[in-house]
């Protein structure tokens, strides 16, 4: 898709990719110096992100599901993914001895929760095509981060925290490429063009702003996780 290729070649996207690849959470995890509190912070913040994203996707499905079959399929697919992620999250939380009470009492970081807040805004205020294209550009970088994070945890923390591949299925779930994503995005984009045939088309600037901000907020998520470094209890 031409728009996605253009976004991927933008300087902000290239810069974000480099910044994520060199993020201190990954480098510390890969050399075994990331604190256990950081690993737990990742999971605690994801608990609130899953809750928020689930509600946003439910709202998207309610608002747009009757408009187009492509919109319905898109929101239903990612909503089902959140259910899977939630189940896998609980398994990893158990492995790290994070109790439901600790999860409920955790105070979410504004750094980590900026991304789901922006996603919610996009669902409510933007065309589904903007959301879909943003996913297409941003998910590969998120997947690579999760893949390296999982591999580092297995290599450096398996014995210390009694971790296994199965216990890290939550992270692995996000690390796996979404094979059907290009097809879903293409169908949503085509549906949007058809519906806007006699209306105002979505500008490249609108899409670019959404992608750029989501990328900045993804970096903020990892920054928020790293704030727990040195907070060992």
C-alpha cells in the first residue's frame, strides 16, 4: 500500500525504529541488568493497557461495525486478540507472583498509558482507516521489541525467575507477526474510500500525525517501564 510505504520512509519512523532498537529496557534485559521491578512494571502497565484497548475496540465495533463488513472484521479481530492477550497476561502474572490485589492497587504511569489514551482518541475521532494504517506501520516495531524482550528474559532470567517459553507466551503473542494485517488494512482502506467517495477524503497529514504520535507514545511506554529500574523491593 503506497501510503504505508511512504510513512515507513518518513524520517520520524526511521528515527523511532532506531530509538526503540537501542532502548535501555532492551539493552539492560539483554545484558542481565534489568531489575525485576522493571519486568513486573511491564506487566502491571500492560494490565491497564489491555483494559483500555478492549474498551476502545468495543467502542469502535459499536460505532463502525454496522457501517462496513471490513470495519466489523477489523475491530472484531483485534478485540479477540485482546481476550487472548488478557488470558496469557494472567499466566505470566502468576509466574512473576503478581497477585490480583497488587495488579488492582498499582498506580498506572502516565508515560505508559499515553499510548492507549491516544488509541482511544483515534477510535472515537478518526476514520477506521487511520487506525488501521497506524497499526500497520507501528505493529512491526512493537513486535520486534517484544521478541527481543522475550529472548532476553529467557536467556538471562529463566533461572532467577523460573521463566519458560510457556510462561512468556504473553510477550510471544505480541512478538508474532500478524499475517492477516495487510489484508485487513487494505479492506478497511478500500471501504473508507468507497464511503468517502462523495465526502472529504482523509489527508495524508492526518494519518501521518496519528502514526507519529503513537510511535512517540510507544517510546514513552518503554520509558515508563524503565523508570522502575533501581526500585528493587
